[in-house]
C-alpha cells in the first residue's frame, strides 16, 4: 500500500462539547489587535506556567528540542519562545490571553504536518496533542479532540465497527485535516472529511469559546468546512458522522517505467468513469533519482462487495494494454487496511507514531520535502502526459526521492455545489502533485535548491492542463496564486467570516485568509 507521507519521508469528550453547548465567556485579555502587540522581551513565563494545567516547555527545558519540532526536519531552524501543551479549552484561552497581553505571535499545532511549516513560529506554539479523546455519542456521531492522531482514532473506533474519514498518514489530526477538506480512500463514496462535520468547538481570539454548526454560528461552520486550518480560531474538538466500513479490499498493481505513459492515460479515464466504491491512487516513484528506474504503482481500496473488484481492475489492465508486473488484492478489516497504509502493518498502534511522540513511537521523521500540486477536472491529453513524465525524469540527481502522485477525487466529493461549503473544488476528478524528498538528513543547500527547481518545473509543466486550483491541505508556500487556487470564488466570503470572528487577524501566517 502507498503512503505518500511515509514514502516522502482513548477517553471520552464531555457531553457539553459533543452537544455544542454554546459559547463560554471571554477571558480577561487585551484585544487581538495592533494595540495589543508589544515586544516579547522580558516575558515572565512562570506566570503562564502557573496558570496552565498542561505543560509549558521553554528553550532552557530538557524536553524543548522534542517539543519544538514538526514532522519534517526542514523547519528545525525555527525556535519558538515557548510550547504550551494545552489539556483543555481553559488552557487554550489562557495561552491566547497571555500571548496577546505580551505582544507575542501564536501558532496552533494539532499534528504538526503543515507542508509550509505553518504549525510553528518564533512566538508561542499552542500544542493541542493532549486534546486526544475519542467518544461515540448516543446520536451515532464521533467527538474527537483536535489533537487526536488518525491512528488513535482508528484504534478507538474499530471495535465499534465504525471509522471516521481520514487520510493516509497516521499522525495527521482532525484539527488541521478536516478544515482543509480531508481526502482519503473513502472520499469518492462518502465525500470529503469536511462534509462529515456536524459541529466544532472553537476558541476565538477574544477568548470566547463557540460552537460552529448548522444551527449555531452557521457562517463559521461554513468556513470551517474547507477554509483551511488556523484561520479563524483554535479548534478544540470536532463532531463527525462516522462511516460503517468494517471491511474493505486493498489492491496494488505495479508496472515498469516504460509503461508509465499508458498507465497514466488509462488510470485517468478509469477513475473518472469508475464506481464510487473505488478509492484510487497512482504513483510514479523513484526512490533514488541517481540510480535505477522509476516504478509505476496503482493502489487503493475498494469499499464495495469483495467479488466485484476483479472486473474493475481487469478493465484498467485492459485499457493499459499490458499486464502489470505484480497484482494483488486482499480483503481486510478497516483497521488492518489502514495500519498497512500507514506503514504500520508490523507495528502496534503505540509504535505507529513519529519518533518523539511517546517512548514507544517508531516512525522516522521526514528530512525535507516539497509538494507542488494542482487539481484536474478532466483527463490530461496524451501529449500532456508525455510532457509531465519527461519533467519527472529530467535531470536525475542522487539522493532525491521523486514522487509523481495522482489521487482520485470526484464521486460523492463532487455532490455539493462549489459554494455549499468553503471547500470549493467540487468539479475536480483528481489531484496531481510533483513531490520530492531528500533521503539524507545532512542535505546541502545545493540539494535543496535542486529539489525546489525540479518541483517548480514540474508544476509549470502540469499547470496548463489543470483547472487552476490546488488542494489547501497540501499547502504550498511558493504558490503565488494561492487565494484563487485554494478558495476561488469562495475567498471573498471567507474574508468576511475572518473579519467577523478574528477582526484583528491575530491568527495570521503567510497564506492566512484575510
């Protein structure tokens, strides 16, 4: 099974949170505006430490190096002044007030997987990893803390025969994944993860805790479904409609590099006209661009009747016109299938975390990666496929892990209108990205520059065939047209929501709404 991040590299929630019991009053804090922004020098951090029920980690503390780091090592040069581990909404409000009263920038962090490094900063990192409870409610919804890692949600819910929509990396958390859209194997059958959102608890910059749902603060609820993470407030918990997927069939087919043109052409038409039970990805991957040859992998999950998959795969093979080098399909429990997808088939759930998360965690961090992507509403013509593959193979360089990734969308994800939620990409059939990772931790500036140049050329090559939009959860800090690419015609409405709930833009980063 293919895990794009890997290869590039439970308790209960209070009933009030599950039901969305309205807003709590603001803490005594200065406005989150320019008047409140002062230099962070001479900060008495002991004041914040005393007021938190969670831990406050400072540069002088032994746990600081682990606390400050994200999933990817390329952001290790950023050194926050403090990392506040929040154990509840009170800690979130306290930390927000402290940051504003001392003129300190603040960044929320749930999973720490932002491709742009927007989960860290030089002020306070507000860490939500302790908000990791999972509860199945009497109305058959799931309430999850914003810092619940996907592997932990899977482990908690699998015995109940349900799962929540998730992606393909075990450490991603719903606090960032859901507001950015959220795609995975279930997307074509059940829609984007944000389409399964019932409500969210959000702490605003002024200290109020509000519920965003169809009945309460519906404009904020609209924005939370596709408006991107970290834009409007700190999401502390989310209520989602789970799916009943106790078993599924995983499949995997491979072809050699010389078949890439035919496989890519065939795969596009296969998924565009394919059944909604089909979750599918295609990857052209080159583990070391200095040696060997790329390999083409088609992989995914089938959510329909097990005996109905073979004819679907046969149709792809027939369109390619060449038998795959390998072909396999296996019926599995949803739990086992996702553990395999995570690269954790031989690991326990406790081990299926990035090193540093816990003493048992066994998954390595990523050294460096770039993802330049666009979305597509129609199949790329043969000449376009040829150009894209040429760009993929151009200028081979040792130590680069190159990855041309296609992921099927469409189906139920395209059922809502473009303005029904903030997630605007409702006429998209698939995602395509040029991704690159550097295999050695001591990569040079020249290695990084070469990787960035390769990915930029790839984006330039595929762009004319795209619909001009990009997937905001795979955020691209080098994307000049990001407002249009991520949000299109919904951006104006998003800025209005931003003005209403964060008028002073306290929650701000390079590609923040507003």
